[in-house]
C-alpha cells in the first residue's frame, strides 16, 4: 500500500472519533454543522479519492524511481533532512493549492473540496478522484529530483494532508500565538468561505507563513462570518455530480461552436468565481 494511503488509514480511527465528537458538540449547541446526506457524500468521495490515489501511485511509482536516478544530491535520512523535507513539501503544497484556485484544469478537481455549504471535520474527506488526472503529483517531482527518496516524499505528503484534517472545523476559535505560524481552523475557515473578501486566500497546508510572505493571507473577521461553498448555484450531495461538475462544464465549453476562446484558454484560464451570494443563481 502506498505511504499516503497507509498513513491516512492508520489515522482513520482518530479522524472518525473527531467527527463524532464534533457532531455531538454541534447537537448540544444546536448548531447545524452536519447534515447526514452531506456527510455521507463526503465519506463516499473520500473512498473514491483514496482508491484513485492508490492506483495512481502504484502506476506512477516506477516513473518516480526512474526520475530519482537523475537526482542532484544523495540525501541521508536524518532529523534535519526530514524537517527540511517537511518544510519544502509544505512550500510546494502552497503553490499547488494556489494554482488549484487559479488554473481551471486544477480547479476542476479541487472544486469538489470547496463545494459543500457546510464546514466540519468530514469536509476534509470531500476530495476528488480526478487529482491524479489534473496532476497533483507533478508538484512533488522537485523533491524527487533534489534527492529525496520517493516513498519518503509521499509519506511527508500524507502527514501534511493528515494535519489539514484538523483545521476543518467551526468548533475551535482562534489559537493565540499559533495563528502567526501555523494554518489553524480560523485561517482555513477563511479559505473555504465564498465571501468576496475571503475568496482565494489562505492556501497554507501546515505553515501560514507562505500566505503572509506571498500576499495571500486574510484573517477571519468576527464582524463578517464565513459563508461556505462556491459562488455558483451548486448544492449537490451526489458524489459523481460533485466530482465531475467543473469537468462537465469545461467539456461543454470546448464543444460549443460559439466559444470565443481557444481550447487552451478554456482549460487553463482563471476559474470563474463570481462575487455574488451563494444563494443567488449565477451564470457565466
């Protein structure tokens, strides 16, 4: 089993316990954070994503090891090198995540994660099975070329993704000094919000410093609660509809006889994120 799936599988009991505790907390506080259809869709999407990811890594691993022979350095497994790997991977994740909001081909996969109108721990499971197609794995190739062993690279990726589970919640407020260095639930609520001031902000995986360095950081404001979801009039709990929503729209544009853009522009342009309320129907 590839390291990403193995690590996430080992941590799955912790994830499940957190979901149950958050659901119980929401019930006691009479907060409508969970809806069973949405949670079930998230679980189904997680299974589809993990299956596709496992297959892709098994098929691509020979390529990763072939590429590894051209590495610039031979990196020994030390505590310092592990720390550097974690920081480098988090830096690359920032650019993958930012690209996923600005390049439509990548957004076609990533939009599934943002499509829920709810925000809870189970939202972290809401992933797309099409990530291998859109090319998430391409962003980790620099680590392999530098000299990190492929299995180690994907183990670090798994740890980064595991950390991100814990920032998908409304149950935790701001965390004091930790807000300056780390991605936190408050920072990530901003990322999932479709309010105009919050859209396309806070792309951090673990360290929020990248957003602060590259000008994409916005703090959560108490006087403007986050509205979750995407700006399109989309609210489905069908896993296949969620997965192929943007892919289908791209295909329709490519087939249109009236389109004014080239195929490359359709596939790579900035995704349309209209500055409207998610309760209003939008059109392009």
